[in-house]
């Protein structure tokens, strides 16, 4: 099933929200706006929602909201990533607080190890 394009206003909103984090590096992945911190992906815009990388405890808490699901591109769930839908992210204060949790968690991770080509 083909993905829907991210609405330009969602990408712009994410860029504005991430301006609070000078160590966040913007990138495009699969045509979607994402941000990396310390070499690790943190948050991103996907279709009409946002993806957040969170600790297991935060994931459990956020999944109590029925509009939040595991991020499952290509029918495979990505460990540590949740997808928040428009019903959830319409509240800027709520979205901003979860982005903050995502940033804190990703800052605690070690930098990714580069794979050596054979």
C-alpha cells in the first residue's frame, strides 16, 4: 500500500517544534521530515501523523491513548517508535511534551555503530 505524502504544514510544524533543540539535525527519509540527535533518529513526520522514539516506559504510557499505535512501516513494527495521529497531535502542548520525552530518551542513547563493509 503506498504511503500518503506528509502535509507540508505538518513538516513545517515539526521544524518549528524542533527549533527548541539546537542539537537536532533535520534530514529527509523516504520523503518525510525527520530529526536526529547524536546520530539517532528521534522524531519525524509520517503521512498525517508524527513518529516518536520513546523508552519502553513512555511507550507503555502513551499507548494507553487509543489514537496512538506502534509505527509499522512496510508491515514491520519499528522497535521504540510510536505513531501519533491527528486526534492526538492536535494539542500543541501535549505533542510538545512528548517530543521533549523523545529528545531526552534519544540523548541517553549511545551513538550508532557504523557497519563495516566487507
